[in-house]
């Protein structure tokens, strides 16, 4: 499963570097081939020697950023005067 950058509203800027051209952000279990990456990033992920490790590191960092962005959204929701 993946997220879209617009799912994160005001926290989306923290995730931009992990989104593909269409705004999809990968999660653990996703394959890099299922995303529309810029050519240089796709080439890095496709590399037979370093690509799999690079993809796993990318996913791990994206997941950390997703969790932080979700916390930011939750904090904003709690601070909202509309509650």
C-alpha cells in the first residue's frame, strides 16, 4: 500500500523527496517498479548490486517520515479550535 502526498496536507512538504512523479509515497512491501520515479532515481533502484539495499533504505526513511507527518497532522487536529 502507498500513500499520496496530498494525504498529508500541511505536512506534505516533509515527504516530497519520497514521492514519485505522481505523488505516490511507498511503504514497506512496495516494489520500486510500481512507481513512476525520475530516470536517475529509477536507475539507482534498478542497479543489480546496490539497488535492493538502496530501495530498502529509501523505504525505511520514507516510513519514518510518514510516521512523523502523521504525528504532525494529529497534533494539528488536537490544536484545532473547531473541535
